C-alpha cells in the first residue's frame, strides 16, 4: 500500500456497532448501529447526556469491551478478529487511556507511575525513567517527579495520568471524562494541555465529556443520543 492511501485511511473506523446488556430480565441497548471514522492526528470530542452510550463506545474502540455485533477497524485491521491475548498486546502498544479517576498507584512517585507501563515490559529502568521525565516535563510537572499522588493536586494527578497514557507513544489516546473530578479552571487547563499535545505530537485524541465549552476546542464534536450518533 502506498503512503498516500495510508494517510487517507482513517485511523479508526467503527462499523455498525451494537452493544446490549442484560438487566433485570430485559435487554438494554447501549449502542444501536454506531458508525464513525476518526482520522490520524484528529482531536474528537464525544458529547451527550448520561446513558447516551459515550463510554460504552469509547471502551469498545479501546477494545476494553467487545460489541454484541459490528466491529472496529484500527489502521485497517479488524480488531475483534484478534484473540484476547493479541488484543491486550495491541492495547498496550497502540492505545493510551485517561479516565475520570486517575488510577495512579499511591505508593509510587509520579516518575514511577509514568514509567510503569514500560518497566512491566522489562525495558531498561534508566531508559524508562528518562522518557518518563521528558513526558512529565512536557506536561508541566518537572518539579514534581518524586512526589507521590497524595502530595499532588487533582489537576497534577490527571497530568501524571496523561503522561502515563503517552508513555508507550500510542497512536490513539482515549479519555473518558478526564476533567469530571476537577474544578472549572483546572479542567480547562487539562483540556488545553491535551489540545497542545495533540497538535505538537500528532497523537490522536478521542475525549468523552459533558462539558460543551471544553468540547468546542476539539477538531470535531460527535453527538450521541440513545446509543446512536446524531
């Protein structure tokens, strides 16, 4: 395949995604035939009311869950033809995650938390720490490398989580309500940071948010309602 066609091919293509969950003897349809494409280097915001299917869609794009039917192509590869082991390797290598709750390990410093994904893969500690230091510097935490999460503000903890998500140089970062637990000013600063990283690094970001003011910074806004893209 030539370079031009590779550049034109979407990074992510979701095809006819359905997802249902059993609940109290009935079936809840969380996704109803979702189709969408996400280009390389794009920053996309997914908005909608609670229960619209935003997080379910994000989890399926990130292969944290499988659809009831339909599939996701990532760089042209049909992800749900892969085994669970192959999907786990794919996630570790090509996708970074940022959640509403930062999920940092409280007993480790910011530097150790960010280094963790590569240390688990037995990369040399010196190399991992050098890369983590560069990332933490990039997100404005050069002076907080050796602080543990309990010594950091909420905004600083989320910046550590963003740095950790970027540690494996992923093609795609998926963020689920990353500003949900932050005050307005801190949330705006975090969103601006992700916008800046998207532009400077060319990393594709897909962000679920209730905040329409923040979503306006994205290249494109996807509106969801009742499990569909509207």
